[in-house]
């Protein structure tokens, strides 16, 4: 009788433990995913990486691989390692702040850029709107090495403001850093605070993103994954840490690059997006604004984010739905979110160490997302 009672208690205890575990998580075998990422490290796709997978409201995978660099004495990375997000800054910081300004009627997507930056309206640019900048349809050139001709942030902005367009606004899609550099300045103009101050107050502080910031302080640099050295920095003044040279010229805080973060922090931020812009009782975005920004236009770009290609290959692979949105970062970072399947994959790496000539990540990204999908037993779209 006593034995039966003990067995019954053990059975109840075990049932309780199993109930506390997400049921679907028991079926997931992520060993193929670990093998793929470990092989990427051994094949020098990147020296190290941190990877997170969110599915059906759960963090079903969160693990780091490799080291800070390829040297034998290099420290291993972990899920608290801080990475230079590069162009993920456009989506996570700049676009998010713009979304809130639109929410509060402080900014109109149809307003000409010259409404906020009057000097921009010259040389045929009066018809360029905020929406054109967000969708990369402004006609502005993609990139320029401003440090070759500009000695200050003021010089850089004057160079953009006096530039001519490569195409009439709204007629073609040309991914442009310059447009988001301008958006960063517009945010500062409207709010009277820097992009970094805005992001901290609006998102980092309330969401508890303690490792997400511009210009990381010296006290945490040991946690920051290194990137290639800038051998072309033409100034005698110290160079800010950020990989992107134009962001460095702007002091490390720019609308197109400069944000640093960890996978842990980005899990929190991504969950907020996936929960329709709310966490608890705090609303970060109206649902109507989310729907507007994450809808596909005539192009394959949303407002501030990319969307999965309708035709042809995608860095998101073959299993993400057409409703998926995401963004890539030059340093080896990416986020892809599929609202239809309640799925998100966050990859942070420093593939640009020791050189950005390493482009192996282009083949790795679709393989990564396909492997995640297969581990989750998803069907191909």
C-alpha cells in the first residue's frame, strides 16, 4: 500500500513537471541545427555567433557557438555577447522610433523630407517623402564614403542635402543608407533629442534591453564581438567603435547603423512585435501602425523592413511565408519574423572579422532558416 502511494506521488510530480514544459518543445530535435552552425564556425563563415528561435510564443532554441575571433586564445562567445547590428539599426531603432512618431501624429509619412530638413529640397528632391526614405524609393544613391570628402557630421549632411537623385522619387527601389541617415536626423529634429536618447527612452529602458545601445562604454567592451579594423580612417581623432565608417563619422550614432545588442535583448524586442506591439499593459505601437508598416507595397519592401521575396531566393530560405518580414546587417546579423507561423529567427555574428571580404554568410543564411524550419517540422510554402 505504501509503495502504491509513493508511486502515485512520483507520477503526480512527473506529470506536473511535464505540464510545465511547452508540449511542442518535447518534439523538437535541434541537433541538425547545432551541426549546421558548428560547421559554419569550422568553415570560417564567422568566428562565432549567437542564435535564437521563437516559435508559438516560446523561445525554443537559444545558444551561442564559436569564439570572438579565430585565434586559439580567443574567448568563447555566449548568449550575452554583444554584436554590432549594422543595418538592423534601420529596422530596430530608426523605423521603430518613426513608427511611434507616426502613432502620435508627430510625423506624416507623406510629408516631404524638406518639411523637416529645408536644405534637402534642392536639386529636384522636393518630392521625396518620409515614406520614400523608409521604402528605399527616394532615388538617393545607395552609399558613399563620406570620410573622403567630409570632415564632420555637418559636412556629411550637407553632402546628402545637395546631392542629386539617381531616379525620380517612387519610380525604383534602391536600398539606400543615405535615406536612413536622413531619417535619424529628422527624428532628432522633431524630438530635440538624439536617436540614441530616443531609442533608450522609448524602447531600451521600458523593455529592459540593458545590452542594447549605441556607443558601448569601455566597461563592457570585453563583451563586444570584434570587427575588422578600419585602415582607411583619415582623421587623427579617435575612431568610434562602430564598423560602418559613415556611422563612425557621425559619432557612432546614425539612422542606418550603430546599434549594438545581444540575442537575449532582441528576443524581448521581437516578442513585443509578435505580440502586436504590446507588452503587459504598455502599448509600443498601435495595431493599425503595425499593419501599415509591415504590409507589402508594389516593391518587396515594407516600411523600414524587408519582406520575403515573392519570386526567387531569399535569405529567409524556403519555409517562411510571404507575410514574413525581416532585415539583414552587413556585419553578419539578421532577424526574420513570420507572423503567419508565429516564428522568428535571430542571428548575430561578426562575420566581418578579420575582413568583410568574407561573404560565406550569403549561402549560410538560407541554409540556417531552412534547417530551423525542418527542425520545427514546418511545411514548405
